[in-house]
C-alpha cells in the first residue's frame, strides 16, 4: 500500500517506567515455556476461528460488534503482548523473520489457505513493528512519532492515499490487511498493516523503556475497539483511521513518564550545548 497509513474498516454488512514497571502484572522480559505455549495456542485459535467463522451462527446486529470488541480485538492484541520478548532480539533477526512470515503469508494465500495466511500477516506486521523499534535510540523519539502519526493517518484516510486505495482499489487493501471475519456472515473487519505495526511498536516501546505495559495494552486495545464501534454506529462511514486510537492509548497510559523523559532529554541537551560553548 506504499506509504499509505491504514484505516480500520468494516467489510460489507458489519452494521449489520522505571517507577512504573511494577504496574504490569506480566513480566514480558522473562519469556517461559508457558508464554510461548499460550502464544502458539492463541495463534492456532485465530487460524481455526478464521476457517470456521462462516459456519458459526450469525450474531444479531450490534452483538457482532460487541464480539469483535470484547473477544476478537483483545485476542489479536494479546498475541502481540505475548510475543513482546521477541522485540529484544537483534534487529536483523526480526527483519528476516518478518520477511519469512510475509513470504509464508503469500504462499498460503496462493494456496487458498486464507485463515492461516491471515495469521501469518499478523505475525509479519507485528515483527516489523518490533524491528522498527530497534531504530529508536531514545524514548522521546517514540513520543514524537506517537504525536505526529495520527495526523498523517487522519489526512490519509480523509483525502490521501488510504482513501484512494480503500475506495478505488478495495481488493488491494483487503489482500494486505489483517482480516477478522464475522461469525456466520460474509462481513469482516480489516485492520491495515501500519495499524498492527504501530500497535506492536508502541507496546514494545512501553516494555523496552519500562513504561506501563499493562495500561498501554488496555488503553490501545480499548480505544481501537471504540473506533470500530463508531464505524458501526455511523451509517455513512465505511472506515475510520485507527492510528489515532492506538497512539492516544499509548500516550494517555504513559503521559507523565513521557513528559518527564522529554524534559530530561531537553535539559541534558541544553546543558551539553552550554558546556560546549564554554
């Protein structure tokens, strides 16, 4: 999708810290066998759900949205949370793993194993988000990106590349996006590649810089679900930008820590500049 920033869309009838590290009840830095087993079981469950969703009983209008918000989105977000220890691997390994997952997704898609291809795309974009974090040396860089990206996403969805792709080339967007089918219907919710990438990037940043991982996960997932609810409630809207919700969740959960870090970074640079002038 080139440089386009994605959009959270409903296909067809889906109307119808240092100090804060203790805030996370799960230690994402010490992976164990149970964590990897849980991740494997969750990814397998997503594959099975994708394959069998069409055969499940259809949900009443409104209940399908609640199902996405309370079950499907938390499951997708939990997969990224469980994979957080991978973000500490060397960047080149993450990039190679992401490319391999992407190639697997293409192969599975060509073989018409769509549910497995969908989960492979989720893995690919999540690993790309982890790799992207390896390019950030300072926390304030992440804060700056979280402040700027939502505006680019809003413009792209309203009048930029994303609007063109969604309206003029919908097949392309659907092939690239991670798709969550609705039980018993042909409807589905599409989450664009950058949405997954930035969700993984910001959650991994919360872990790496010892911010509030748990609250970050809850806020980003909750606001993403709220965005879907808005898409469903507005008749004349087929999709909304998802990155504002993801970035706002990260910023809101860690606002005081991010502000403290930005002030410290500014003070350090100012003092270094004064000392250099002397």
